[in-house]
C-alpha cells in the first residue's frame, strides 16, 4: 500500500515504526492520505480551488500552496531585514507569523480538521480512530509545512545573510516549532469544545473559539501599545526580562535564534525553554487524546435535541425594526439564515473583531499620554468601530452553503422585492451588531457615566444608518443567500473589506477626534437626528429596489 503515496511523499515510510506503535495501520494511512490529497485538489470550492490555481491538472497541491504563501513570507521578512535590534525583529516576525497561521487555519484548514464524515465513511470499513486521526493531522501538516516554510523561508534567508548560517538554522527550527505549537493549540481547543458541547451550540462555540484565538494572539502582540506608560517595555529592545514575555506565546520562539546569535541571557534561555517544553507538552497531551477527537467530531452532524423557540430578544427586534406584514417575514428569514450559516460567520465575525481592536490599538499611543478623565472623552466613541465589519457582512449576504433553498422566491411574486433585502439587512444589524453595541454601551457607561449616553446612542444610530447605506449600495443584486460560497468570492469580499476599512479609518479617526475634543451632548444629538433622517430616507428607497 505504501506505493499509493504521491510522488515526493515517500519519506513518510520512515515513520512507519513510530506510527505503528501509536496504533496506526500504516498501509491504510498511506492509501487514505493519498485519496484525501486527491479529493482536496479536485474540489471545486474551498481549499481545493485555492490550491489548484494552475491550469495544469498535474500541478502538485503542496507546490502551489508554497508559491501562494511565498508572497506573504516576503512581507514578513521585512521585520528582520530592517536595521533594528534582533530581539525586536524576531518578536515582531514570530508574532506576525503566528497570526498569519491562524488566519490561514480560519479560512482553509478548519474544514479539513473538522470534517465529521471520515468516521462514517471509513469507520465501517475497519479503519480505526487513531488511523483516521493520523490521516487528518498528516494531511493538514503537509499543507501547514508548505505554508510555514513559504511564510518563514524568506525571513530565514535574511537571518543567514545578516547574522550567519547558525542563526538561520536556529530560525528554521523555531519556525517549525512555532507551526507545531500553533497546530496543537488549535487541535486542543477544538478537542475541548467538541468534548463539552453538541448540536447547534457546538458549531456556534467553534466559531467563537477560532475567532477568539486570532483576536487573543493579536491583542497579546499589541500589549506594549495597550498598557499604560508606567509599564516598561524597554526590555524588548535590550533583551531584558519583562513579565510580558511569559504570556506572549509567539515571542517564545525568538529564544533559539537569540542563543545562536550568542545572546546568552536569562531571557534567551527562558524563551527557548518555554518554546521547547510548551511544544512537547502540547503534542504529548494531544497524542494521548487523538482517538477521542474522531469520536467527538460526530457531534458536528447532530442538529441538537432541543426545540428552537423564538427568543424574547428576537421578538422585540422584529417588532422594533420590521413591524408586521411582509417585512417581518423577511426579517425572520434573514435571522434564521444568519443563525445557521457557519461559513458566513467565519468570514464576517473576524472582521467585526478587528473593528473593535484596531481603533483601540491605533489610538492607544495617543490615549496613553492623557489622564483617564481626558481619555474617557474619546473612549466612549470607540464603539463606532464595529462599522468596519459591515461591508463584509453585507457583501456575503449573497452567499449560502445551501443556495438552492432560496429558489422558491424565483416563483413567488413579490410586490416590493427590495423589502426582502431591507428585512435581511435589518436582521444583520439586530442579530450581529446590536448585541455587541449593547455590550460596548455598558463599558462606555462605566467609563464615562451619564456623559456617555449620547455617544453610545450615536454609535448605534450611525451603525444602523451605515448598514442600510451599504445594503443599498453593496447588497446583492439578486436574491440574498442564492449563490454558493467559494474562495474567489471570499477574496473579493476581503478586498472590499480591506478598502472600506482603509478609508473608514480616516473617517472614524476624524469622528472620534471631533467627538472627543468637543464632547458635547448637543453635537451628539444633532448627529443622531441627522443619521436617523438619512437611515429613514435610505430605508424608504428599498421599496423601489429590484433584486
């Protein structure tokens, strides 16, 4: 069976003994790995289409994936090419590389890791859980290896040119350790979620876990910009000790290159030890629970035993935004679709999280120079950053994992087709954005007291207005949820999100700056009235919209 391995993967036979001792049937492993590689590259959507960009059917998926990520690696190498202290360059590079891995996993590898069909298909043919899990992790590791080498390779070359081959070799080892460490973190988080949840709640929790991983890593890497000036980060440049290194997981992997460079400090030894011990410990824990991973994955095919009822929040939102009649029915349709579309959540929620984090990080350097009372004038306006998530949320309303379900509306006469889109756009605001705005409102009121009431109301009104404006401009020109998700659509949505964030940053910076300087409830009330008027006028225009 080992001759079933694709060309270039024959070296896997050297792992026969170790895998066999782990309870893996090696012949089945080779056959299933080859089969799944073939299926992935032939897929017309998802990772297959992304990897198989070449017109030649013989294009090797790993080679294509390597070239695809090499451009990203060139950009990451800039951190080490600049004439900065080695510790600063390494910490910036490892943090960025760690973040890029999880972004890649969020958009591509999660589908491979969380496919519940393997056990149903191959389990009945005598394939054990450990073998299935070895195939699953092996497949992801192949693509991960190509990704990490492409994204880290240019930086390793820079290390060799600037500091010598020994530092370059240490950098290569650190990149490999970082990839394994990050993969194990993801697998163990998935394992915990799969263990304690099931049904629809499991799918929602998985979305939250994946997004929280990316956001958490980004926030940790930005700690020097977020903490007060009283916290000393000079050690970042001079390799002195700081408590920050203990929780900044990506920075651990800067330790080995530091030692290879001859920086024999307590910090370098500590970081090296953390990276080695942490990676080995996580790998050991996962390997002892690998079979359970396959068993728990079956929960993803469960729909849950609880009957879904209309919540009070849903009924209140429908009455507030849609009233009765046709638009209320469309609002309900949009609410239910948003509730069940996992692909939609995976694309929209990260953008929404960045909309919260980016304004805080960018404004942190300015706010740190102020007293708390002064900074609070600006902080109460930061909730408007959720607008960054709106372009992506509106753009992806056109797509669904089951687009055929909307076909019924092609045969149902609609008196006002635009009302369908308006009801769904309102559902997007009420279900995704308003709950987050309410949480932000509580925080803003705790910071600014009664003076935060009008800024909070302005943030909500302005977000609602922009949702309707984007829906009118960017909303699907055909029926919502009637097209299939695909990587090309994702790239277009990502480009739109990037462009709107870029230009939106300028507007929001001016908005927060003016609001913080003036800090007048009368100005806020005037802006609320204007935004409400625009929202009303734009909303009326949906009745004449043809989709």
